[in-house]
C-alpha cells in the first residue's frame, strides 16, 4: 500500500505535507511536536520523501504546509488556526484525486 491508500483507507488520520526550510512548516512541527512524535499526526517533507513528493504531485499541492485528513475513502484539506489559546484544525474541503 502507498501513502495515498494508507491515508484514504484510514479511520481518521492527519497528514501534514511540508518541506525543509519552510517557516510555516517549522511552526506546524513545533505546535504538533508531541502528536507527531506519538504518531497521532504524520509529517512528511516533499524534498526528503519520495512518497510525499508523489502524493503532492497527484493532489496538485502547490504550497506547504498542507494538512490533509483521510477517513473512510475520503480526503479533506484542513485549515490550522489559532483561536485564543486553542489550536483549531478544521477539515471540510474535500480533495479529489487527480
């Protein structure tokens, strides 16, 4: 199975596509450090990871960080924002695989 299939067939998984030397990616990695270390959130860099690069191309990803949520055969683009002291991850926009 590949990264795309793993994500689509999960029961709820957040993947963040990033790259090295990306200030926004570094911020996301810092915010979600504990979740990434525990494997609750997966973080992959397109410049270091062939599967992440292929997924970014297949999904037409043009910027990073790009959070994607997969569940029960569907993929959603997520927004990450701060509201007061809380970090909110909202995944509503469905992604069609090209």
